[in-house]
């Protein structure tokens, strides 16, 4: 996602355009007040993939069995090392 920094005044003057960029072009804005970040304008629903989406995409790549097995092993190790967050909101 592309991130752009603009002043609160500029965002107010061009609010509709900013909202359209956020919604349709996946741009996010950091709004500055007196040069310091004050707020962020981001898409309501960021585009995220699920594990099933990734598995479907990988199945179409024609990845050799040995590489697919190694990737699966590495993914499992990464999941174990990072752990699951206590809260999905953090």
C-alpha cells in the first residue's frame, strides 16, 4: 500500500479526492498537524489474503515437489518461531 504524507489542511481541502484514492487506489495518508503525525486515513478493509488463497495460488505455480515440501517446512518453522498473538487486534 502506498503511503502519502499531507497536512490536515490539505486533506480537508481535498477530502473527497483523498477518500477516493484510499478506496480505489489503496493509498493511505498520514495527516500532519504542525509537522507532526496527527491521524491516518486508511482503507476500511485492507486487502488481505488468507492461507487458502495462498495455497490456491501456489498450486497453480507448478512448483516442483521438493521445493514445495521445503517451502511447507520453512513455513511451519516460521509459524512456530513467531507464535500466535494473544489478541488478533494487536
